[in-house]
């Protein structure tokens, strides 16, 4: 399980060069898909796939296009 934990950390550090603008915390990928995200994907005919991120500290949500 140690290897899995390491993978998680690497993914977080490399994909997310972004930080929460509110508290400066790490942003993690959120499994939830927002309605706005679905709408953007539909309007862009699938060319844009928005991803949802959530701050680890304050739970503030972000959408990355
Ligand atoms: Zn935050």
C-alpha cells in the first residue's frame, strides 16, 4: 500500500500546479461532476472536459477547463 500512497502524492504534485486561491491549500481531484461542467462539455461538443477540484483544507471547489 506504500506504493499506492506514493502514486497519489506524485499525481497531486504534478497535475496540480494550482493552489487554492482562498487558503493556499492543495487542490485534489473531486469525483463529483458538476452540472456546470456537464453543460460546458455539451456546449463545446465534448472538446472541453472540465475537471472539478476541491481544496483539501477549506473544501472550496474549482473547475479546471
Ligand atoms: Zn482552500
